[in-house]
C-alpha cells in the first residue's frame, strides 16, 4: 500500500547514475524530505476541451528526463516521490483523489510539486493548499486564461476563484489570439491581472501564493510536447528567472508543471525542459 492515498508507485528508469539528482529522490518513505513530487497523469480534461491527448504520460516522461538530467548538488532539498494519482471514473473523482493525496502530503509537512497532466488538475491541487492557507493568490504562466465555465482542462482558475476563495490571479504569458473575449471579461471582472512579457521579475508583496506553470507558455521551438503549442511563446531563459524567484519565496505554498505531452515530444525536448524548470525551482527553494 502506498503511504499516500490514491497514488501508484512512480515509474523511474532502472538505472540512474549516482551523480544525477534523481538518484537522491526517495520513493520508500518521506523521512528527512522537504519536498514531495506527485504525478498527475490524467488528460481527461484536455480531451473534454478538444486538445491533443497524451498529457496522461507526462509524469513518466518527466521522470525519464530527470533521470538523465541534473547534477547531484548537495544544497538541493531532499525529495520524496509520492507516485502518480490513480485517475477515477470521472473528472470529479480524479480531482477528489488529487485533493486527498495532496492533503496527506501537506499533513506530513511536505511541499507539493505536481507534474501533469491536464491543467484542470491544478484546481484540486490548490484546493488542498487553500484549505490550509485560505485566500491564496495565484501566479500562473500560461498562454491561456483557463477560466472556462465548462468542465475540462481550461476550467481551473475560475473554479479556484469561485469554489476555493482564491483572492487574486496574476497571469504571465497571455496570448489574446487564443482566448475568448468572454473569458477575458470574466477574468478582468474578478480582479485578474495580466502582466506583459518582459516585466520585471516581481511577486505580490503580501499573502500566501500558489504557482502554476503550463508548459505551453513556452515557444513551440522549445516546447513542442504540450497539449496546445504556442507559436509566439517565452524562451526557457525567460521562464527560469521567474521559476527560481518563485522557488525562493517562502510564501509560495505549491508549484506545478502542467500539460507535458510526450506523444508530441519524440526527442524528449519538452520533458528535459520540464526537468530543468523543476530543478530550477528547487535551487530557489534551497535559498529559503
């Protein structure tokens, strides 16, 4: 039986070099660990929104990339791999399982980092965090607003405002050509803020924060393996400055990397970028 409810054992490659960071990740018990990795391997929400299926394989592709990337640096925090969530029969059942698992991780004093999977899964992740840290402020990196009313991968941030008391939303990487006018109107009416590309790296001055990074904020040249490619997105260098700052901020209560789609990433390029951003966040976390 897994230590964390509703998860299965993680899928790691058989051989990981001792000099790689992944060799330090524990899967047996969270003792002495500060951070928990949890895979959200489900793309039901992507299919509901008519995106490209395949993000269900994101956590496995991420671990395979991490096993080959990243040095074993002594200053990085110890990580416990809690495994992958077992998808339910419905989207709501899967969301409930995610919230239950993350609630258990938080109860054990672990900082949750999730790898997905459809972006709808940010909703149940943050739902667990918001129960412990009420009225958090959301920082997210995405080409899309993701404030749809209908169920699917584009629903997370509307649900977080309406159901979980999220106090404010700050979006980086917004692309107007791929967002409906009514969604932008809802976002603005509920206090959402759009931040321009090239803005100084700066977080809200007060309040608990959560951070969600949809890999489709990155340009398709860097991240082809996502559910919806971005022809005019960020570079990885732009992204890493923000991710490192978020990692170092003690008020950030969770982090996720979403929409990794190995079906469209045959070279593993996008998975390697995800591994890099994960380690970049940990470098920031080590400075807390």
